[in-house]
């Protein structure tokens, strides 16, 4: 996710449009997350996570679809463009994780 979180003016424009005139940092985060949640087309299949890599955030924004990791990278990048310091955390559903150490 960190490698995919590369800033670009398109992502900053997306983030600024999402927060509108909001000045409270917590509300800015909520608004950017809500914009992604409401407009992004999530690919929820475990197979979409199999490669465990992400396209860069600008590509994901332009395509407007992707897996949870890519949505996370987009969120991180959008928040970074607003001046937030960010880091990613990945969580998995136990029933989708195999004993061999990867997505089933």
C-alpha cells in the first residue's frame, strides 16, 4: 500500500472536493473516507486480493474500482495530499485466510 500511495494533483483535487470547506481534521478524514465509500466500486472477491499488490493511487482513482488494498492506498494518498501523516494497516477475515499463509 505504501508504494501505491504516490501523490498526484488529481488525488489532491479529489480530496479537496471531498472535504469541501470543512476545517476540522477529524471531519476531513471522515469526508474523504465517505467519498471513497460512496463512489468507489469495490471488488470484494478474495481472488482480487490474491496478488496482494496495489496499482498506484492515481490509476485506482481514474478507474474508480479496485480491491480493499487499493481503496486503502487511495485513502492514504488523499489524506496525505491534505497534509495528514498516514500509515496503512491490513486486516483479513479469518475464514478467507488459508493455513498455508495466504488468501484462500
